[in-house]
């Protein structure tokens, strides 16, 4: 296996020497909320702010995100601290609008099989974070990514975010073995999303460590100033202090591994 | 449970007294192919011609369908015999084009969670056949359909097409219990797709019978003049004679049930 | 496919012309309970009484069945009305004891992979009802049955009782396609258990009909005089009147099919 | 969470400070084979020899293990190097025989729901390694272990060995999140079996590392002097050199973590 094809966005390299974090709330809710989080990311030297502006929700009457207003808040918070923005795009017709505000375009788990969307993203000049469908085999996942690559867009990041199984205790089953498998097949960076995968706060730290030692290039983690009042996915979000503790523990492990290598 | 909300398209009623069939090839391949099938449908008094023009395929280098040319062939064959056309729409930007040629717009299993597409179909003035995602619970499926209904489009047909399980012997597992469950929850017509669900020719007849006796309003079945040469999904397609035999057997069962009711 | 290898126990033929029922409570609880049910079976001309005496329960502190006392009650009720008894055997060391009271030895879903038990049952001189493990492929199921057949015991009945999937609305997913598949592979009788598979009373009738038209030779159904007070699995049990209605509906369908064949 | 309830067998502590290994072939095949492996374990300071003597196999005509002869070979090899023996018990009637030769009694994945076996093991005076059924939720797994604990046997070790999912690229899906979950619920040691879980040699090292950082107390790994000639499960077995490399890499990570703690 040659060198991994890293993805560089501005000064941030995904797939390089350092394990990176993408962090933020499930949904952008207010300027105060997103600024608090951006301030913390800056303090912790995390470079990528995530947040949902256009949200795919199971029910049409659930909160669907702030839309354009959410995008503007993300950009404002990111610009203040020189952060990158990653946010989801759900429809081919939204790509150009979202591209004005985001640095990395995310395809959510429900749209991994939306080949029309993938084809259009192949033509985009933005990095793409392609989440694995929660019921895709590795072959289907890698094939789906080919729709993007064949369009000429090589700035591709994979994300294992849990598969649907019979398990009841966790929301999904984080398929750790997918990390080395996808890297072997594609030689591109893979990150994990332990928040959505487990749905359980206390599992975010151990699962992120598991990602780190199996070759993941980073983790996407949900954080919220007040998880109990979050408009979506509060149960799996870390509060600011919990989040800080997780980052410190993961970095400690990273340093332990590298110190003596 | 009151009367089922039937869907009428021209003279054809889905959810009414008769078990209906939607039949045709996985992909439209040529005028000769689609005409042969349309001729057979006419002979068997089947009113709905299915066929893929825009195909979602796992691999970007697999045959992707004839596109507009396929739509025109479907329409031509349908018009000759006064058939209805049902075909898949994969992208919001294709809805108006496909609506010119099709009578029923199909959402495929990979796009059931594509809420942007569903919202746009809620505004369309065409009946929609919404296939269940192979990874959706019943609740998620019914919720997804609400995206269409809330847009004002009430001409909605559900389709159980198999869920992904650990099973190896069949392509998917046809969830027969979903038929009564969805009907109880929605009071709308549900059809089944035994071809994609099983991937095995010999199971199409028994599974269609199972659908009939559990309350399905119809079945969508793949038929091809020469399945071994089909450009996609040949292994599960019936040839013309096999198809005729299946239709006759299902109708015989339907008549047996109704004769003495 | 030649003639199916029917299983004859006394005068009762499983796999023959008539669709048979095995019915009774999840657990034998009292003489009054089991007598009420046996009386109803006699009235409805059902020949096989089921009931658990030794119960495999997820928790060691849940009701584990009446044991030997349960076996005696089953036999007493059966003898009064010339019924056959089918009940579960969980351990090689219980085979001879249970064989004194039962006519058909049932292997439960949790023990299909218990090859030691299957080998011993191969030497038994009693018919065996082998339930499919809720996570066995068809190949694994048929292979497991070979442990019994190779021991010389040919009186074998298969039972599809639902597989474990991601589904939340039903307890398991009844794999109707397994019925024709197992029959094709083994040429032996297959019955279904819609009670355990669905866990939902209202699905028992449609699922039993689905079994009938796809080639099942019978159904095992839970019935209880007072389901709300059942010591186990009450939610899926039919009361006596509901049960009578299901039997009548299934027999009506059976007669409709046969009348005009 | 208080201190973990470690299991001590002779001088070996499972759940204590050191990550332990149980290693050996899927099946004991010959004295030469098992001696070669025992010699390597001794060299690598691994204290527990695993090997199947009574094998549960999907097909009754597949190799079923050497039985008593296999037990004797395991004991002989273990005694030469003062190793412990862990081997599978499949039937209540074999417990006393196997207890004469083994130090730890293993319950295989197919027998986790065999409550009769678990009850008897609750009375045994041997440590028990209870593998998770590939179809058990965490709740079912912990409940099953209660059958052993309630019998008075507290020397219990859990083993996550992969669950059955829709995945095709790996044999099972190793559920890494189960490790912290089971530890939280039981406060007892959990080990992992990456060999059976993945079925892929190259995944054994990363998955073992994932186990180590998420709190597993050890790993059970298949090793064979000549995997290509193994009578069972060769594809997932490491040869002696590969095995040595895996052990060294895992210990290096363990030391890195502990050095700076």
C-alpha cells in the first residue's frame, strides 16, 4: 500500500499525520449555540466545524434545520476562528448554494445510494465526506464513491457511521473492521462517527480510540452546549466539558502511540 | 378500517376489487424487446407496463439505462396497447421530463430516504409508487410517505420489495407481514415486488400468492423475452411463457377466493 | 419433485392432503387451562396439542415451566380427546422422560445449533419438530436436520418461526420464502409458527394464509383461555374465540382452493 | 465502577493488569501440531492454550474433532509448558469428562442459548468462557450468563466473537461497542475473538488493538503451523510467524499505553 491519498482543505490535511476531529451540533440552532461551540473548537485546536442546516428527518413534521440561515451562522462562526465548515447536502439543486458557505460537502447515510447526487458531486470543486449507508456492504460503499471519483473529484473522505443490525442496546453497530477494509481497498482517508453509530455518550470515547488504533484518520463527534435541550439527537451529544475530556483522552492515546514509535 | 383509498389512473384502479399487475423488464433495452412484452401484457389484460429508463446501479460503469430514449420506447409501446407506464425517477430535476412520458412515478428502494425527492413528488400531479427502502422499518416507511402526502399528492401506492437480512439463499427477505401492517396504518394500497425481493424465479409465484391472501393489491413482476441476455437482473426475470403461467395461476387463486366469498 | 415424505403419528398425517394445526398455550399453567384448550381443539377437529413444560427463558428468574407436572397435564388432556402432544426438549438427558409423555419432540429455535441434542434425537423413536434458529440460513437449517436424519430418524417436520432482522414492529420476520425453499431442498413437510414470528395477534390469520398458499403443511398457533393473564407470551396469544375464527378462516381458504382444483 | 471481578486460574489472572491471549488451532489435529503451537506459546509467554476436541460443525459429515484423543493431546502439550487449557463443552453429559482435562470450559456461540448446559456449568468448579451467541443482544447475553452465576460459579469470562449482520466482506461483524457495554453491566472480564469474527487474517491485528483500547481483557486467536492444511477454519488462522508478529504489535501498544499512564 502506497501513501494514503490525503485530502487537503486550506491548511487542514485529512489522512495525514494527525488524527483530526470534525465537531459540532447535530443541527445549527442559534448564533449563540454555534459560537459557543466554535470557541471551544478554537481552544482545543480543532479545525473543522460540523453542523446541520438542511436536515434529513424521518418525519416531515420534525425540525428540518434552519436552512440558509443555518449555513450563514456556520460560516460566521467558522470565519471568526478560521475553521472549516462541513455540512450536509441532500439535493443536487442545493449543491451550488451550500458550496458558497461550506468547505466540505457531506453526503448523509440516507443518500449514499442517491447516485444522481453523487454524480453531481463528482463535478463539484469541493471536498466530499461520503458517509456509508447504514445498510451498505463495503463493496456497495466503494462502488458508490466511484460515482464521485469518476466525475473527477478526488477530494474524497469516507466515514463509517454504523450499520443497522438486530442490536437493541446501541442505535447502530459501529463496524470497526470497515476502517482497515476500506483503506485497503481505496487507499483514502476514513473517519468514524461514533455519535450516530452508538447513540450513547459513554461509548464515544472508547469507539474513537478503536478508530484511532485501526487506522481511522479522524472522528466526527456531536457536541452541544446543552444536550438536553437540543432540537435533535441530544441523547448522544456530549456537552462542552465531556467533549473536552474526550478530545484530551484521544490525543493522549495518539501521543502515547507516536512517542515511542 | 374504512374503505381503502384507491388510486385511479385513467381507467385502472389500484386498491380496488382486482389484483393488478405491473410488469415489464428491469431495463428498457430496445423497441423490439419492449413491444414483445407490451403485446403479451395486452393479451393477458394487464394494464401497467414497467421498465427502467434511468437506472440506479451499484457500479457507475454498469449499464445505466437508455434514459430519454427508454422513456420514449415505453410510451410508444404503452400507447399502442393503451397501457399505463410506471418508471423510476431518481432526481428532483428529472421529475418534469419523466412526467411527460410516465403515468406513475416510481421511487426506488435506494431513494426512499431521499426526502428532497419525496417533497417534490408531493407537488407532482402524478401517482407515485413508493418502494420501501430495504433498510426501513415500517415506521420510517410510513413517515417517508408523509413527505409526499403532506405536499398534497394523495395518489400513493406502497410497495414491499424485500428487506436486507443475513439470509444468503434469497437476495432479500420479502417481508409479507409488512402488507397487513402498512394497510392497517395507512389504509392505502400496497403491492409487492417478488422479483427483486427473492432474486429467484421459482419463488415469484408462491410469493405473489402470499401477497394476494394477505391483502396486497397487486404485484410488480419482471418479465423479459430472453432473460439470459438481459442487461440487468436476468436471473430473476421470467420469460414470456413463465410469466403467462404465473399470471394464470395467481388469477386462478384470486377467482377461487372470490367465487365462494 | 416426488411425493413429499409425510410424517404419520398415530392417525395424523403431517404433509398430507390437509393443512394441520398444532395449538395450545406457550406454557402449561394448570389443568383447567389445558383442559379448556383441549376441549376447543376437539370441537374444532384439531389433532395436535402443543404446550411448554420445560421452557427456555431468557432470564433464569422468569417462569421456567411446570416441568414433569406440565408433561402429565398435557398427556391427561390429550388422552381425554385422543390428541397428540408436541412439547419441547432442551437437553439430551430429558429425551427419555419427555418421550414417555409426548408424541412429537420439539427442538426450539435456541437449540437448532445444539448438535449434541440433534444427534440424540436421531436415535429417538419419536417424530421431531425442528424449529429453525432465528438466525440460521436455510443451508444451516437443512444441515442441522441432517444430524437427525443421519441417526436414522426420518420422522422430521420443519418449522419456519421467523428470523431476527432489524425490524421493530414485529418480534421477528416470518420468512415465507423459506417454505418453498426448504420443501424444494428436502421434500419434507414444513409448518409455520406465526405466533412467535410476529408477536402480534392480528397478523396470525394473514400469515397462516400466506403459509397455506406457499406450500406449508400446517401451522403452530398459540391459544390461551385468558391471554392477558398468561405467564408467558400473552401478547401474541389468541383467546378461544379469536382462535376459532382464525381456524375457520384458514379452513375456508383451504376449501376454496381445493374445491375448484 | 468498582474493581473488575478478575478470574484467577492457577497463576493466570484474566481481567487483571495484563492483556492475556488464548491461542491455538481451531481443531486439535495431531500431537505434532499442538506441540508446535504450545512451544511457540511458551516462547511468547502466553499462558492459555485453546483447541477444539469436540467441534460443533454445521454439517454432520464435516470433521467433528478428535474427541477424547484431542483432550489428551491438549493436556499433554499444556503440561509440558505449564499452560492452561480452554476447550469447548457442547453437552451436559460431557462436562465431567472435559473437566478432567481442561482448566477453562468454553461455551460456543451456538450454545449460548442452551440453558440446560449453562445451568450445569453453574454447578461446575471450573472457570467458564461464555461466548456470545452471534444472534444475541447484550441483554440476552448477560441474562444467559446469569444461569451460570446463579448456580454459584463466579469464575466467568465473556467473549465477544462477532454478530451476524448483512455484511458480506467479513464472516461476522465484531461488535466492539459490546466490550464497554458488557463491562459496564457486569464488571467482569470480556475478551474478544477476532479470528472467528472477521474470518480474515489481516484484520486480526487491528481488531485486537481495538479490543485492547476499549477495555477488553484479552483476545482468543487462532494459530496453526500450516493454515492452508487446517482441517477447519484455515482461512482465518495465522501461521506461527504471523502470530508472533501480531502478539508483538499488540504488546507494543499495551506497553505504550501503560508506560506513560
